């Protein structure tokens, strides 16, 4: 059941539903960015949301970090693989 006035919360579910359907819930959170409010005996207990959603909406990063990320995206540097990142670090360390 969807609740109005609960911005961002997709669905209110019971702790029993959470326990029996955790794999499906996590899949929806990961793939669709759905959010779930976990309720026990009608009382809100917890919220399940993706790490990406959490970082975007809950954790406020410094403005400088936001500017750095935007600049990296403009230069196409936000798509480096872990191997490419490690190579860049190694190359930089050689120059020290």
C-alpha cells in the first residue's frame, strides 16, 4: 500500500514481508531505486533504500566534491575502470 505524504517512500511493508521477501525487495531497491518503509505493528521501524539513493538524498557532500565530480564527468573521467584508476595512481606515484 502506498502512503501519500511520505515523499520518496515507495511502499510500506511489514517486518514479516521484509523477512520473507528480502531478495525481491533488495532487487527492486537496486534496480528500480524503490524505497520501503518497514512497519511493525503499525509503527515505522526502518527504511530500506539503495546506497546510491542514500548518498544522493541523505548524505550531503561538500560543494567542492560536487564541482569535482561535475568537472570529471565533463571530461569523461567518471567512467574509468578500476584498472584504469590504478594505472593512473601508479603513473602519478612514479612521478613523485
